[in-house]
C-alpha cells in the first residue's frame, strides 16, 4: 500500500503586522481575516482586513486565493476576486 504524501502550504508574511512570520498549513482550505476562527488571523484593530477576508483553497496540487471580503483583496496592487497562488516546488 502506497503512502499518500501530505502537501504543505507555506505562507510567508513579507509586510504588515505579521512581517517575518512563516506559517505552514496542510488543510485543504486556509481562512484569512480578523475573526478568531481564521487560521491566519490579523489584529482586530486592522480594519483594512475584513473579519473573513479571503481563503486559500487547495485544488489537487495547486492553490488559489479567493476574496470573501468587503474591503477587497489585492495581488500585486490589482484587486482580484480570485487568483492562482504562487507555487514553488
């Protein structure tokens, strides 16, 4: 019986209040926001980030970022509703 390998997503914070922090996730969906239930949680007073701001969803061996905010989600300065995540292997 072959073992199935676990895919680990690594989120590297390059700016903001979590700058320098590296987080790893093996779940198929990662919630981002200010709400206490979010896996990537920002300070409650950071109102640019919605309580449930966005999700990173694994689809097989790829990932996508999905906006679920009222404030908008931006990738490289461009507002997006959905965007493929950068994958390095």
